[in-house]
């Protein structure tokens, strides 16, 4: 019996594949006609993406790869909420400091360069 993470992976693949096939079909069909038929696009994209995901699910190599990925994700130690908040604050402060330094340095260099060129 597949675990929940495997089912979520294949359901996500189905959703992403459906959206990509719908957009591609809309683009191709819209190239040849002015108003593509939405029902045909929706049903065609859904059927094609469902068939593709079912074929991938039944493929032993793909299934084992997805199972290995799900197994590895169970081994990951995810950061706590406090660790994520602390890291986010560090990143924001670092970006602001870097933007200020780079902005001042580039503004100073650019002003000196334009003064040298234009007199």
C-alpha cells in the first residue's frame, strides 16, 4: 500500500501536468482559431495528464524512484519555527545591509564616473 507522501507526489504531478497541457493546448489551438473550445481543452488535458500519471505510477523504475524520494524525505530533520524565524531575520538584515552598501558604493562610483566624463 503506497504511503501518503507517494500519493501526494503523484497527485501533484497530475495537477502540474494538467495545467501545462491545458496551457499548451490553449496556446496551440489559439494559434489556429480565435476561440478554442474550453471543454475539449479541459477534457483532453485531463485525459492526457491522467493517462501519463497512471503510466508513470505503473512503471516500476519511476515508482521505486518516487518511493526512495519519499523514504529520504522521512529522514530529513526539519527546522523548528524559531529557527526559521531567526534565519529569516538574519537574511533580511543581511540583504538590507548589502543593499545599502552596494547602493552607496555604486552611487558614489557612478557619480564620480559621470562627473569625470561630463566634466
